[in-house]
């Protein structure tokens, strides 16, 4: 296949052309309460052609290799028509020509675990949840693993074969009483190890404990607090509130964002460092090459409090006169690559957790995340678990804790960064441009933020 793909793409009558071909095997299992909702194994094969003609892009997907010549012609026709309506020059940042083959070396390969054994593990966790407490009336459990083999060829001479593995899911306990429902969950994910799902009885019991405990907890009193945020919620904050603002296409398409996100501007104290990386194996955002054949890297976005870079595809890097960072990603062969994050992290600092607690007369310790919303620089996130901090000590569990504010003000209010960096992988993913859920991870130590608006009861 290598010679065929290289030959076809080299003779395409376009300024630039690329072909991606993907084979994949997918396993899925899900429970809702006692009901086994889905257990399936499936295979998929397909590919796509993307071409650039005088500034216009053409994109066509296919499921048969014997259609490839026809699909190239269709993509060129599309691009030519679009080129008549392009008002801005399209320039691809130069990258080195690469020939490489990337093989998997899993710690524990899910392909070697039978479907029966996977089901038994999840069934065991479901039994723990449904027998834990009468207040827990149901559960929600999901699992998937996906093996992919990808081939990429472009008209510049690059040819890459990559094997990828992605697995993840969540075990959720759902407790109810008097019309109120609360949840506790154990999420998991990896790009190289089925072991993240094995032997997690205590984690599942902890999820049950949180679900039941939240029914008893009082709602937090809304107001402005000093907040300590755990690595999970801090990582989600880095991804959602700041990472998306750093994606090159979001910046060059939005003049207001260009004014806000100027390189060299100060967005925090000198202790603050935020980066996005694709090079740490094992996490769901790991990939050696992106979907344009560009090597991934560790890209600092904020360094010592200053904005130093952003996340680029070849096109956004070319338009903005910056270097590509290996952040062009596509959900599958059905989609064109766009600027996406990989593993987005707040770098560890020097403070201990005890250091952070000192001096807080009344504050909030916010843990875990049940999602949130962002709109440009404004954000709202819901904590999965939270406790009050009173006179430097963690005290009672509270619920209905939401954190909101302006991301730039919040970054400047980070006054302590912990020395306990941790990565978090879950079975969810990132959504953008109709491509969801894309595998990503996030990481952070504990961080302390002053003057955070915490929503709750009045």
C-alpha cells in the first residue's frame, strides 16, 4: 500500500495533497443499572483525501481503495471551486519530510483480553455499586477500546504508518432521595494499558461513598472564596478555559481573541507554566505524529506567567508566521484535521498541600469535575466533590459547588502551585467542530486561587 499511496498523491494536480487510510477495531460495553445495554465488537475501514488548490481546500472520504483516483479528482474539483471564493492566502508552514513506522508496545493489551473477561470486570463493579447502599438505585457504566492502524502520505514525500490504542470509560454510582439525585464516579483511560481498569474496587466504593454523602451534604453558601483546586479540576480548567483559547484557528479567526492573546503578554505570576504535550506515552492525548504528519512536542503556552506560544496546524502556523506544533488532529478519516489539544497541563510548583491550607480562614476545597461551560474568556465549572476549609483545615462536605469567572483574572489570582503534579485520564474527550469525543488528557498539581466566585445557595 505504501508505494501506491505515495505514487497517487505525488501525481495529484494540486498545490498540496495528502491521503489518510485507517483500519480500526472497536469494542464497547455499557450497563444501565442491571441492564446490559450494549456489548459489541466492530471493524471499520476507510480513508480520506485532502488537497489544496490556489488557497481552496477539498476534502473527500472513501471506504474502498479502488475509488482513490476518483476521490482525488473530486477533491481537486472541490478545491478549485472553493479557490474562487478565498479572500486570504493559504500558506502551509514548512516541515521536514518524514518516513517512519510507529508500533504499539502496550503494558497490557486489551486485544488479548476476552470480551467475556472485560464484561466480568465491569459486572463486578456494577455489583459493588448496586449492593453498596439502598440510596443507590442505579448505575451507569461504560467501556470502550479501539485499536487503529493509520497510514499517511503527502505530496511532499512524507509517509508514516502509526498504530494507536485508545481505551476509556467510567463507572458511575447514582444515589437518589426525595427527588434529589447525586453521583460519584470512577473514570479511567489510557493509550497503552488495560490495567487501568483492573483491581479498582476501592475506587468504585469511593464513588459510592461520594454519591451517598452528597445527599446528606448542605449546599455551599455562594460568594467569593479562596479556593484550593485538585489536580483533576485544575487540569480541566487548563484545557477548557485556556487551552481552547490557545488553538491557532480560534485565534486567527477571531480579531477580539487576537487582541486578548498577544504573545509576550503577562497572564499570571512567574510561578505559572501551562503546556500542551503529545510526547508522554500512556496518556490518551499521546501521539508521535499528528494527522498532518508533523512530529508532536511539548509546547509551552504560558512560561513564567507570560504567553509564549499557541497550538498550530501547518495552515494556522503559516498564516500567523509561527511554527507548527503537531496539533492538527482528526477524529477519524471522516474528518479533516483541525487545531486540537493533546495533553494540556499546569506544570508542578513547590508548595505543599499543607502550605496552601495555611492562612485560609474560610475557603473551599474543590475536587473532580462534572463539566462546565466556557464562552471566550468566561467560564463556569462544576466540582464533583467539595469541602469547606475552616481555619486552615478541611471540614464538611458541601454540594452544588460551581466556580466561575474570567480566565485571565483567574490565572493572575493563582498564588500557589503544588508539588504534587498528577495526570488524569477519563473515558470522555474533547469536542470541537463537530468532532467529538477526541482523546485528550489533562494534568496539574493542586493550585490555590484567591477571589473565586463560588455559586451555591444565597
